[in-house]
């Protein structure tokens, strides 16, 4: 990306944090010598980082990494562990169902895909990709993540993002969405009935941690005709449930 798009103050804050890759503690003078920033500017940036808990000061006034840095790092570590624990399971599920498998997490107001496998010799290649975001209110993964999240979080997403219509099947009122989420909690899984993409259907299960908090969702996705038969649906649900439990065991969420 061209330098003209960079925000100078943010870059200076990042430069300060990068110093801690090789330093545990630094005084104000240490940082000024290393970066040659204006004293007033440096003070404001350090103050902002400290107030947001990305830096903290010890009893001698030296700056060290703050609590929120460790929280972010721990979150990345958990996601990485989840990706590794799910990798083989996603592949085996794709091979068993001949459908595309996804692993997603709720990140802010959207669902982010962190794992995906296309079935071998598939005639359909899903356009989704690892790292991409999908809406929460009209996808299997999104709905199951919302169903096992707090009412307040769902309200926040509705208030911020709205309930945009993607297809004729999209739920576009909060009343209908909350009814759907209640149904999902009762049956334990979600179904996307071509609510985000025309002709595309999905079944999704939540991955719950040891405290029964939802951390991710696993799903299988294909065309409507892949889900037409009742016996086939039952088989898919059993396979998904078994795969979900395998992942939970690998993550030590259950014994």
C-alpha cells in the first residue's frame, strides 16, 4: 500500500509497540532516543496507548506491554489452536458429505471464515474464502453463533448492521430473527434456506467451550437439491454433530 494512505499517528503508535519485540521495559527517554519523535507527540501517543491498556507503567515509570496486548495475543493463540484442531475434521467431513465445509467465528458484527474445505471432484466451487466475512443474520454459521450469543449482542448487530435482504428467504425483521434463534437453540443447529445466496443451503452447528459459551461454528454447504431428502438431512446432521464433538475433544472443551 502506498505511504500516502498511512495514518502517521497510528504508524508512530505501531512503531512504539514494535520496540517491545526486543525490549521488555523502556523509559520515555529510551523511546525518544530510539524513534526521535517530538516530545509532545510522543507523550500523547504513550498516554493514549496506556489509557487503552496496550502499555502500562511499572513502579519506576518505565513502559511495558499492557494487559490488552496479552488478551489480543491469547485470542490469536486460541484461533490458531482451533484452526489446527479442526483441519482434519473439516477435510473428512467434506469427503464424507461431498459438500463444502466451513469453520467460522463471530468477529465484531460479522462472521469470519477461518477454515474451509471443498469436497474432492466437486462440480461446485464455493466462492467463500478463508479470511472473508459473511453477514450473521442470514447464514447458517451466523445464525447459530447469534443463537448462542447474548441477546444484547444480537441487538447490537441488528442496530448497527440492520437486516439487509439478500434473497426472498432472508429474515428482515428482528421479531422473525429472534423466533428463528429460539428455534435454533432448541434444536441445537441452524439451517440456511437460501437466505444469503440463491439456491445455496447450509447446516451449521455451534462449537461450545467447557463453559458452554459459543466460540465458533462448523457447517456444510451445498445446493438445495443436496438437502432435499429427509434421510440425507438426518445423516448430515449426525455427521456434523459427531465432527463438532471431535473438535471439542481436541480443544479440551469436553473430556
